[in-house]
């Protein structure tokens, strides 16, 4: 069952163009000039219930605009859109009760209140029974490991702790769809890994459909079997996350340490020396040439050797550049 479906979805913004300086401002008062920008263009999207879908693209690609249309915050210019059988921009209460949205750069918590106070406010907003509220809160508090933080003022929490509370508030009414916009932005490696683990469990155990927008490709690769790449408002890829990365992950990084000083080592065609020293070398090499390079390195009796996949940032740059 398609829980989200769009056909030729388009959003065009009309904005004022003003000339430079005082003269441009005066001219703008007399005659305004406008330009149109298509933030989303003829986008076709289908998401089945229970899927965990990653949405990636460069800044200005149209990801946030798409999320706002799917949640009813803004209306599309043209095209068809259906979310759980509703037209989102009608903003019917039955629709709003079935989804949640979390933005990494915007908070829905009240900083002077405790998390418990905010959660109880959300209980009243969504009309939850006392039993349902207590059971759901206890489940997520245990899952996130934040039982001792519920009676602490939100403003005293760390960024990672606050993001867990944001997710609790969003998931309190057990939504069918969870929209996430950069949920791990600014978090350290440990907090990011914890958030990813929680989201994976919510998707698998609760069956919540999740649409994740992130610039951190570790989030996308760890959580999303399927990803959608958007550039200039147009979908340029929709399919397996692993297939996408296998196609664009073309290099390997080989770092080797030696027991004795080592001079210049002949490299295969296409290999680039990234770090050089008498006891340590780091080499970026095309995947198809990595075996040949390893054979050459073994002739020098290395003390330690590591092989890493191409940096995810480079992979994403290729995806955007080649469209």
C-alpha cells in the first residue's frame, strides 16, 4: 500500500528582484520585477507503509520544500499529492494526528519546562488516554535511556539528550509517518549512533514509515534500504542505497605502516599518494587496482595495513555532479 504518492508534483516560488542601492529600491517601489524558481519540478514519488526512505541532495535541491508539501505546511503549485489518503494542505485533524515531523534545527520543546511537562501538553493536544500516555512514555523513555532526565528543564539538557526528547514528543501519539529533517545535525559520533539505533528500532518494531533527510551519509547508509536523490527539484535516482554507493564508490584508501624506513614505492595507474613518510604511507587507489597495490606493498613487509572504502563525501559529490 502506498502511504505517500505524488504525480508531477511541482512547487514554484515567485520572488522580488531588487536592483542594487537606493536607486534600485526607488525603482522597485514604482515597478517591481519578479523571477520564478521551481523548487520542486514534476516529482513522482511512491512510498509504501513501513519503509525507511532516505532523501538526499545538495543545499537548495528541494528536499525541505518537498517535506513541507507532504506535511501540508505549504501547498503545491501543480501536480497530485496524497499522504495516507489525504490532501495534506487541507490540514484535516485526522491527517495531522497521524504524522510527526522533527527538524534538527527547530525545537518543539519548551526550554523552561521539563520534558515531562511538555509530553503531558502533547498528551492533551492529541487526546491520549492516561493509560496510553503512560505506556507510550515508559516505552520510549526506556528505549532512549532517559528516565532520569524527564523531570529536568529542557534548557539544561545536552544537544543529544534534547534530540531524544524531541523524538519522544514526536512519537508520543504513535504516528504512522515520521518526517525527519537533519535529526543528527551537530551531534557527536556517540549520540548520532544512538539516534540511528532508536530510529531503526522504531521502524522495525512499530512499523513506522520514516522519511529521512540528511547530509550525513552515514545516517542514510546505516538506516535506509532505499534512497531518493533530488537535484534542482528533480528526482535523479530512486532505488537501492547500496547499489547507489557501489556505483559511485570507486576508490579505496590504503594506509600502511612499515617497521623500517621505506623509500618511494611504484604505484599502479590512477593511484595517488595522499600521505608520505619513511614509516607510513596513505594511498588512494581505484578499486580495480587495489589488489595490485596490495601485492606490491607486501613485498616491503609492512607492519600494519588498513583498507578503507572511498570517503562518503566524495561519493556524494560524484552523485550530485553526474546527476
